[in-house]
C-alpha cells in the first residue's frame, strides 16, 4: 500500500474489511485451500522414467484443486452495467438542515462520517469493453450507515428511457448487442436500439441526453450523478416529502469531444478506470456535493408533468436543489473481484427516514436488483465483505448456499419462548413504513401525465449552449472574432448522424427522423439530410421555446477554476531548456496537475548544456509513439533550439500538436517551442493570440499560450520550493 493510502482517513468500512484482507509477502508460502503446504506448483504428478514424462495422475490433489479453482473463477457478469470501476470514500452532511424533511441520520447528523463505496459503470458493453464509448454512466453508491446499508443506484443522466419497469427487458434486449451475431459491443449504433426507441416515444427525452456530450464524460470524477427515480423522505413528525437526489462534482462537468472518445477507446480502453485510481493516488480525491430536490406531499399534482415519471426532470427553476452534504472518494480498491465485481446494489435498500414513491420504474427496480444478485452471487450475497453492513445484523433468515455465519442459540423464528431476536419498534429505530392512503382501480395503465413525451426533450435541446452544440474544431471563447475560420457543426447532430448512419434498415432511421420532428423540426431536418431519413414537413407539436440553464453542463463549471488532476504532456528532445522544464513541472505538481515528459526515447533525455550520455539527463515517462495527445488535457513545448528542431522534424510530434489543437486542448509554447506550434498548425501563432495585459505572454481564444522566454516568477519559485521540499 502506498504511503498516501496509509495516511488517509480510515472509515468504519475499511476497518471492517481488514478482518478479511490478507497480504501476500515473500514470507507467505503457498498452501492448498485446505491449508496444506504446497511443495511444487509447476509440475503435475506424473509417472516418469526420468527420460520421458509419462501420464499425469488424477490423484494429484494439488494440481486438481488448482485447475478446479481456475475453471470456476468467473461468475455471470451483470446483465447491464457489466463494465465498471469503484472506490471507497465517505460522506458527511454540512449540518442538520435536512432534518425538516427526514429522520434519516445519514442525511441529518453532522457529527457522523458515513463510509461509502461507489461503483461507476457503462451500461451496454460487456466486462471487457472500452471505457470511453458513448453510453450512459452508472453511479451507484453504497452508504454503510449505522442503521444499515442505503444504496443510491443512479446514473449520470437524470432521466431514463422507459417509464414502467415491465419494459426494461425489452429495452435492454434492444440496446445490447443483437442476438444473431452479438454485434455491436459498447455502442447503441445499431438497428435494434433505434428501432425500439423510435417506436417508444417515452424514450425521446433520454435519447437527447444520450446523444449529447453527457454520454462521453472526460472522467467519472467530472460527471453529475442522479438517483433518477423519485424517492420519499419522512421526518420525525411523520410528514412525507418527495425527493430526487443529485451528485454535483467539485471539478465541474466535462466531456470529451467525440473524436477523442473514439480514439481513446482504442488507445487506452481502461482510461476512466485508470483516471480514477491515478487521481486518488496523486492526492486529488474526487468530491461531490449531495443535493436534494424536495416536493411536499400536498404539492404532488402541481406540475404539468407527473413527478413520479422517471422520463422527466424536475426543472430547478421550479424545484431548487438544496445542497446538504459531500462525498469524497479517497481509496482505490485493494482487489477488483471481491470488491468491485462482488459489490451488489439494491434500490430497495433504504434506511429509516428514506422511502419509495409509486414511481412505476422504481417499484419494478425494487424487485429486480435483489433478484439479479441471487443468480450472480447466491442467496447469502449480503454476507460478502464488501456488501455487509457495518452495523449489527441479526434475524431469523437461515441457511442457503455459502452461509458464512454461525448463529448460536436454539431458535430461528419469532415469537419464541426465549424472546430472542425480537422486532425493533419504530420508537427504537425500526424502519418507518409511511401509512399511505391508496385508492384506485387495479389496471395495467399509467397516469394521464405520463402520456406526454416531448416537452422536456425540447427543453433539454433549447438549454444546450453553443459550446455543447459546437464541433471539436470550434473555438472555446465566445468573444473570438476568428470564429468564421472554423466550421460549425453540432455535437448532437453529429451524434445522431453517427448512430443512425450505422443502422442499415431504412425503416429504422426513417422512423427515428420522423420522431425527431416532434422534438425539433430543424434538428430533424439536418439529421434526416445526413442519414437519408424522412421528416414531416410541419412541426407535429408546437414548440414551447423554454430553457433551463442547469441542463447545460457548462452550468456546472467548477466554482474555482483548477488544474487539479489534469494531465499535462511536456514534449521535449535533447537540448531542451532544463531549468524551465523542472520549474514548470514543479509548478504543475504544486497546483495538483500531473505532468508527463514525452520524448524521442524512454531513457534519459539531456537538457541544453549537459553532455549527452552524462549525468545531467532526465528520465522521460513515455516515448512519442507510446502515448497520443488524446490521453492528456494540455500540452507544453519548452524552449531549447535543438529540442524544438527535432520536434518540428518529427511527424508524430507535429501530429500531436495538430490533434491537441483540434481537440481544443490548452497548448503552451515557450521560445523556440513557439516555432514548433507555428509549423505544426501551419499558421503564424500571433493570428491565434491575444496579448495579455503586461505583454509577457500571449494567450489565444483557442487555448494557445505563447511566450518568448520563461521568467522565474515568485510564484514559480514558491512552487519549486514546495515540490522539491
Ligand atoms: Fe438498473 C444495474 C442504474 C433501471 C435492473 N442499474 C444497475 C446499475 C446501475 C443502474 C448504476 C449498476 C450497479 C452496479 O454498479 O452494480 N437502473 C439504473 C437506473 C435506472 C435503472 C438509474 C433508472 C432509473 N435497472 C432499471 C430497471 C431495472 C433495472 C427498470 C429492472 C426492472 N439494473 C438492473 C439489474 C442490474 C442493474 C438487472 C444489473 C446488475 C445489478 O442490477 O446488480 O438488476
């Protein structure tokens, strides 16, 4: 374990897991599973005459055990959300402000630290699929509270594709690889998905989100989380409220552009997995604020949408988000399988003070999750270390496969003559079942307001900013006068066009482009023209033209801009400016960023003034061919004539600069390094620049910062001091 992890705050759950953790060291010899020391793991017991190896013997219990264990290593992968990664952390509320809504201590007691375990995931692909595909991301949180586990099983998109859980198997069959050939992997770009959503208009709102930048997040650390369904809270006076849960990332909400996401899927399919671990180990543990939207019971019917419909958001202008606490993820898992793979969530797992609503999607989920854990992990899955609560568990449930607990005593039922294991009344912390009055007719139907499917799809579209709509070759700054240099395209249109163009059945893309007319005629026209679809000539619904700014991810730009955890590539070759690179690397580290030196070879590279092959070189992290610009957030080219000349002449480096520029990465260049950028972009960089107030450096609206020479400022000196100690 690294020293960073040894020093971090240990939650009750981490201490609980310690009982089941073993460390493998040089002193720990191998034994069989029944504990007998193993003398040889490389040779199966054989009949041999010394010259030939003869037949292997079935009696070799050591070899047999090794093979048996291996043969059964796999368990069924999750039927959805199979690909994921996880981390431990903790949650604290700011104060008791939520006590007016709930008696749940986890949401109201500021003196508590509740351990959490979060698993992030993609939905469509199998366990081995790539991280950066276009997909919804799962954001499932287990709170190990003192009153039992609470699982908040959410996504990074606040709505869902369907309204009623009975449609889930159809939806998942349609979205998953097609049955005849198991294609495609990690994508919704195929006939069956678009066929289904085209015939299922309730999906139209969620499809807009899935085609937006939200579905290609830069990092799990830079996305929102939503409980999606409507839950309820009950306070100590027995009053009930409807609630939606929100996670808001400290670092803001950021996405890739599609070209980056596609390339990274090949260059590093584990990008998001590594990103989470790297940030935690580098001392930048991700943090989210927990927000709640609350509607008192008596206001349930005050809205034009049904507040129990999971295909609808509650616009924040109508129901503001109240921030009540924060979660930090500060520890990667020690072993993937027992923690990340075996963790199991159930929406039905809530604690006193939190309850369900009649949201028909949630009601079905409450059945489904426990059920799926039975086939994935077996009846006693809640005894697995990662799943067991940190509070005492006692009841009269018994037996089942892999029962690990030995419960002493003579009774396993209630009531019993010993009065052993009694129910706990609500007055002593027992779960509070809210006494809800119900009246109605038993029918296979949904409420009236569940029939409207397009208003919020339009609301989402209207709320996107130009940036989100603009293509990757579009400038970042809104005040650029050079905007016409670039072709403006639309992210959303590009996404629809990519996906529908992968459908080869005309019926599918024609149905979908017709459906889009009801969301927005202009959008439909452009997509139809791109993919060969069809449109209805006049809008089939009168547009409302409304916007809601929190639907744009720019709304969640970090309160304080930060370079924390950002990956910065410094491209250099022999003859680079050594002081400059050392100082800037130190400054980046002091700001929490992660600098990487990329050079023409993996070994030592020598700064100007140092003898090649001598003592003065620096080790670079990667060779030019080993990484691509897509893996980094920013690029720096230091000064040094010899180094710059080499970079200019190297096709891979030129491509690096061009690609980083195309993806709107921040690019810095100093002295002779400026010439590398100029050559790569085939432009005079002054065309791309704005002078800074003191003329010491020039910064462009395109993210290019150039300066003639590097100055050792007081800030730089401080940073160097911090990092070099
Ligand atoms: Fe689900 C897994 C999120 C609707 C049935 N779901 C799963 C996971 C997440 C979600 C994040 C992965 C949990 C993990 O990391 O282990 N699911 C959602 C959200 C939904 C939703 C936000 C809509 C509001 N899900 C949904 C419905 C059903 C399911 C309507 C069934 C009726 N979901 C499952 C499942 C999974 C699952 C089949 C697969 C693995 C698992 O549960 O543990 O039971």
